[in-house]
């Protein structure tokens, strides 16, 4: 077990900058969400929450690779104000229990221009901490946009870390700089397809694909895949009155499964 924990710690040091919390509804579709309206869109492309008419609050929990040593926790909330204005807040923490943590707090303002176009500005506070060694903090900014072309198709755009923020050079974590573009397409009333692609500052392209099948508007079955790295995803969502309960999991070809559960309440 100790050897596994050490290995995971090494993996955490290498890849924590890419460990973002998307919520089980988005994770089940391959961590896509740049064009998909959802309160968990606040963790992908906040501009999509302009489509939400009522306040929503969600929580999520994920033990990575079926171990309690690496965990992610998140809180998301959206608050529509007067017409065409929405505020959002996300708090998520990812880390190795008792050893290190990466905290991100995001405050969001979303502005809709009619029913077909919306934009978002996000201010993010990042704090990385290693027990016994200290850490660093930084503030970054993101821009997002969402275009609705028809009832069947929409496109999302994200510019992450436009402020070129970074941790101190002695810190082994980075704040990602990337451009993301996503497609949402309703194949039918029951079937939804999503495709996202991120282009990083290192010149890498990260394509992702997802699909969802709705059963009587009460149950949603989801699936997805990412290519960098190769991972498979599955999930199910259930509507229980004002509650939305989602369960999902990713399947890494070498490290195994990372299940997740999230719960959203709509006022």
C-alpha cells in the first residue's frame, strides 16, 4: 500500500495541474461541458449557466483511483439576478490526504445578450500547499463564451488563464493556460452528443467526446472518452424532485477507476 501511495504522490506532483473537478454529470460524458448548460459548467465554461433560469447549488466528491488517499471535493452555485445576469461560485480541493492540496476558488460573472449569446469572466484564486514545506498562491482570470445557433446545436469557447498567472518557480505545480472549444448537438430529443478540444500553451491538443441518452426525463445514461490520456467514462443521472443525483466514473487504462458522486438542488 505504501508503494502505491508513493506512486500516486508522484503522479499527483506531475499531473495535479490537470486534475479539475467537472462534476459527475460532465465526467460521465468524458469531462466535456464547454457547450453544455449545467451548474457544473462553472468548472468548465461558466458562460453556459446563462441558460439556467433558477438558482442551483451542487456538491461533489471523488476518490481518485479507488483510494481514500487522493480525493477531490467541490461546491458549485449559480444565482441568476435580473434578466441576462448570473453570478457563480465554485470551490474545489484536490490533493493527497495529509500531504498536499490544491485549492481553487472561482468567482464568476455571466452576461447574456439575448437568448443566443452569453459571455463570462472568472477570477480564480489558487492555493497549493505541501504539509511541512509551505506552498504558494496566485490569482488568474478566464474568459468564456456560449453561442446557441439552433435548438439542436450550440458552441462554447474558453480562454483559460488569460492573465498568464503562475506559481513561484520553486513550486512543482502549474496553472494551465489553454484555449477550449466545445460542440453540443442534439441528435434527437433523447440523445445528446458533445465534443470538446483543448489546445494548451505547450502545443498539445486534448480531444474529448461524450454522449447522453435520456429515459423519460427522469434518468440519463452517459458515456465518454478522452484521448490524452486515453480514458473511458460512464455515468447515470436521476431527477428526484428538485434534486439531481449523478454517479459516474472514469477508467484510466493503467491506474484504474475514479468514481464520483454529485448532488444538485434547484430552487
